[in-house]
C-alpha cells in the first residue's frame, strides 16, 4: 500500500491547475458522505458543497480495486489537459492514504439514461434531443480531432452523458479512455454491453471508429428510447427491412415524440445513426462529418418556421396507436426469431 501511495503521488506531482483536497475536506463537503447521486463501476458518487459554495460531484474509488486505481490515474491525467465545453470538468481530486476521489462540476439534471428510461414525468423534447446529439458530437470531435494526441473514449453510453441545468450535454467518465496509438498492442475487452463495437469484440482492437459505433447507439437511444441492453439492435434491424429497401424509422420512434417531432428530421438523424453502425469500421463516418450532418439538421430547423407536423391531434393519436401495434408486432417477431435460433 505504501508503494502504491508513493507511486501515485509521484505521478501527480507534475499536475498543475487541478486542486488537491484532503479526505477531511471532502468528508466535510459531503456531510460525511450522506447524499448519494449514483453508483458506478468505479465506486459511489456523492453530492458535495465546497467552501466556496460550489456544488460538485465526488466519485469515490473503491479502496480494494486495482483496476479502479488505473482508471483513477487515467481520468486525472487526461482531464488535466482536456478542456472543452462538452466534456465534464474535473475541479479537484483527493489522494489521502488509501483514499482516492475525483471531484467534478455538478451536473444538475443527471445523466441521459435516467431521462430516457426512468418513470420521470419530464419528457425530453425533440429539440432537446437534437441539441444533446449536437453537444455529444462536439465533445467527441474534440477528443478525436482537437486533443493532442487524440483520445478514444472507449465507454460512450447514455449513462455517461451528463446534463446541466440548461439541458446541455457533456461527455463524462474517462476511466477507460486511451490516447490513440498506432501499434498492434491489445488490451482486454472493456466497455459496456450494448454499446461495444462488434468489430472490437472480434479483433480486440479499439479505434476512433469504435467510438463512432457507440455514438450511433446513443443517437438511436435519443430517437427510440429503447435500451441497447433490451433489444435496440433487433428493432433497428427490423425497421430497415422494408419492401422498398428503405428504413421505416417511424416504426421505432419513441411514442412520446409522436406529434411532437418533425418526421423528416427524425429520418435524417436515424440515417446518420445507422451509418455509424456499419459493420465495416472504415465505412463509418468520421466524427467531424457527423457533427456537420447534425448541425445541418439543426440549421434546417432555423430556416423552416414549420418545425412541428401540421396534422391535428386526432391524427397524432391514430399514428400513436399504429406505432404501438407495430412495436408489439416487432417484439413478437424478435421473440420468434430468438426461439427459432439453433440452441448451443
């Protein structure tokens, strides 16, 4: 343990600009760790009020986790040099005996996954979802194209997209991130089921295009509010099987958006998202191209005053009923397909 402490202190000795706090400082700020915001693979996250009055989130590393120690070091070292309005800001850290903590700006509205999958009465509007897509793409673009050397996130998912008081999105959780290298060294599979690039899972090589795949999944979450761990890909694949060869994204649109979104914008964003999932990584778009494409959808809104469908509410109700019946049918088809698969 003494060796671990010495090595870590040496590691952070050269860091500048990020305040270091004692365990007692954090204990006081969190009121003895009483307000839990969440629980991640790294450890619990607490709400805290610093002496300045600033609200922060404190992520505590489980003391018996050697993997967590690596993630802690990665996150502090990366975030000490990465600064962008669409990345969560690291405002401090704690190394005190066996204690390891990361201190972030407080994001008032929590994470995107909670908004999409909780029973909260608050509905994300289509405008907000487009803005979130744009914010996330800008954050990733900074990592891939603006950082020197470039950084691959490796764990992009809706739970790692945090929302501030104005519902603007920031990318968080850089514990698994890596600076881009151009050698053939491989590391163990890391990431989150449902968001992991199939090519990465088969080759064990993670590239920028693996991040693009994960971003495509997040875009489809915004469109459908279907959890990637609960059959999202099945719904996507069924939606693209059409008699005319064209995808019918309306079939899997989040029913909360029916009558409250622009069908053409939904189609454009879904087409963009689908390109991100191309089975051949090199055929997926770059993040710069994605940012431009999403910006063009938002620009389209500005030049069209008619952003909402012109149909009346009774028409919207009819569409809603049709989508609900289609989704039941899709669910049945998915179950049937699973049943027909040969057993191992």
